């Protein structure tokens, strides 16, 4: 829940989309993270340290859901949504 709340720190102009790849500028540095929700066989991922440390959804992913209404949990592959992990 903390990651979802902290996604409000990400401003709309900090997120760009190029095809199916998103780029989100860090709130605290000049770093730009790459987020992919990929295709039906790959896991969603972000290049930020938080995602690499815990492999849980980060604030950048939640920010994309907030900013791009057509990108949502229900748009992810069913095998991923239904996973117990």
C-alpha cells in the first residue's frame, strides 16, 4: 500500500511511453527507470532498485496505472494476474 500511495509523488510529465515501454523519471534524482509490462510470456518489470530488491510492484508501476487509464491490472496476462505469488 505504501508503494501505491507514494506513486502520487510521480508527476504526469515524468512519465513517457514509447510503444509498450514506459520511462519514469525518478522523483529524487536524474535517473530514468524503464518499465515494461511486456507480452503474454514475460513478467512486468522495472529497472528501479526497489523492484530489483523485492520483485514487488513499485511506485513507478502504480504511477503508470494512474496516468494511463488504458494500462491496468486487468490488461496484464491472465497467467500473471491469477498467480498465487
